[in-house]
C-alpha cells in the first residue's frame, strides 16, 4: 500500500503556482524591489510552501486540482471549509491554525489583488478555541532538577562497564546540564560547532550563534556555563575523541561538531531529541523534550527568582518579554497549586483544623 504524501513538493506544483511562488522569492536589487516574499526568512518561506503543498495535496485527493484553473480561483470558502474539516479530523487546533495561516500567506502571492482576509479571520476563530493537546505544565521539570540530573549522569559515567557506555552517558549528561543552563532551540543545540559556536577566548569558553542562524534573528553571545567548563574540557579531551574514532553503519566525519554519535558522526536533531527523552523518562517518569527545557527555564525563573524574570527574553533569544510574561503567569498558577497542596498536607497531618461547619 502506497502512503499518500502530506504535502506536495514544490517541483510537483502546477506550473502557474510554481512560477508565481518562485517569482515571489526572487531577490531584488537597487533598481528592482524583488518578489513579495524576497525579504522573508527562508525558514518562513519553506514553512508556507509546505502548508500550501498540503492544500494542493488535499485538492488533488478531492479531485479539484485542475492545473488549468488559476491558483486563486481554486481557493474558495466552500473548499477551505471542507479542507479545514479534514485537517481537524486528525490534527490539533494549533495545526489547523497553521494550515490556514500558510494558505492565507501563499494566496496573497497567488492572487494579490483579491481580499483574502476571510481566511485570516477563519484562522483567528480557530485560535480563539485553541486548547493544548497535552498539558505542558504537567510535563515540565524544573531547570535545577534537570541541571543536577545532568551532573549526576556525568559523575556516574566513570563506573560504566565500557568506554562506549561511559562516553554516551557523559555526553548525554553534558547535553542535559548545558541545555538546562542555556536553553537553546534544538536546531541551534544540534548545530554547535567547535571553533565557531563554542570557542575559548582569552581563557574563557564562549557560546556564540550568529543572528542569521537563530529563529528570531537574534544573536546569542554569552559565556559557556562556568560550572560546566571543567566537564566540557573533560568531554573534549576524553569522550569526544573516543566517539570520533567510532565507525558505524551511518558513519560520516564529525569534523567540528560538538555532539558526536556512536557512529563517529555529528549527531542530528532527532538523535539529540531521542537521547534527552530516553534519559529524562528513565529519571523522571516522563520524557522532557528539548523545547520543554525552555519552558522550564522561564518558569523556574518566575517561580524561584521573579526579580530576574527580565533576563528570560535574552536567555531564550527573544526580542521582547511577552514569552516571559506568559510563563510568569504560569508560575503564579504553579505557586497557587503548591500552596493548596501544602494546606491539604497540613490538614492530613493534623497540623491544621478543618473549618467549622457553616463557616
């Protein structure tokens, strides 16, 4: 049985659609302004092209993908309503909203003379009824706990039976402790390269990620966590060289990659994700994915040191403190539940008397 594609790749788009989209990406110069999306970041354009590819694939399945029909004429309220209904059958409200925003953005390229505001309004209505699929708060572990867990993994690595096991455990512990202290996005964490992103300057280890490599185009420039410097140097002197010498089925030269796999290759994003999930699930009973480290960092700041909540935005590489405010509110909820739990525990232990009837 052949599994149907989720999104139609650009090369398989109808000719008119493909030409209009590529023209929108065409860069300008001092005489010509360039295409409508030439100023947008490649990652955004890739995302919107993927979403529009989902629309095209849905049209094809519905028997409505006629290459002879102008792209804008295919986008009708009736079809979009049916499309959203099919997306809603298997996807969260977050994904539903994304598909609509992507379709709206590309529709403006396909036919800029039309008013596509009705798609944007539909996306807003979906957003208004958005409910998280999973309880993020229940899955969050405090940054201090994550950091200390990473330290324990490194400290106990020496007792493992083989050099390979020691290298794996020490590497995983360093990743977890580092991520707890410097909660990078997974792409930036995985892409760290020695001599470029992680380097020793004037006897100080430094972390630097240029703006064009970050999601928000905000430069990351800060010291490597001081308490982790000896462990970084141990990893670089002992465990990383051992991993670089390994040769497995998928082996590729690790070159300057900071994180090295058991095949002697640079670790990819999925591998880093899987190792963090594996380790945290064993320790905490639930997997803490790399992005949750970012939630943990801000929530921990707001809960334990609210006076310094202002550092959350630069810590996460955000340009404003909206994310910090949201997590500050989440932290207030956490404190409230802790207070309630404390009262319930005191009642259970007889330290408090229940209120009299009628009070």
